[in-house]
C-alpha cells in the first residue's frame, strides 16, 4: 500500500494543474529512473555468505517492492524460498515470472 501511494505522488498528473503532487510540493520533476516493474525477474548478488571457489554468486528472485526506510528492494529469493531485503540486485525487466502471469490471468477471468 505504501508503494502505491509513493508511486501515485510521483507519477499521476492532476488534470487541472497538469502537474504531479511531487511537482506541486517540490517545484521540480521527480526522478523515476529507479522504478522497476513488479514481478520482474531479478538476480540477487550474494554478499552475505563467505563463498567458495565454485559456489554460486547470484540467486534468482522475483521483485516484490521497495522499502521506505532504506534504498533496499524487497525480493522473493527462489533458491531459499524466503522474501528478503537486498541492495545488490540486477533486474531483468523484459522477463516476468510465468507463475505471476498465470495468477494475473486467473484474476482477470473472475
């Protein structure tokens, strides 16, 4: 819910004033270059564990959202099956998770 409010204040334009709420408050356009689509595939760079020579350096995951308190992202790690907070992430915005697209189709049919 917090993420949707955050996005609405930066993206949606008020039709009468032709500006977003962020522009009205700050007087300048917001930087939205760091936004990524929800449910996109991402790669979490493993910096927590001490890695051996042949250990994996990345884990595959699904992007879940942003955090308010830090610059970290909320991701679902598909290797450990845990939702976690991570800073070191690479996004693959062209590929959405197949399971999420199936869920979207099932909700659309309701």
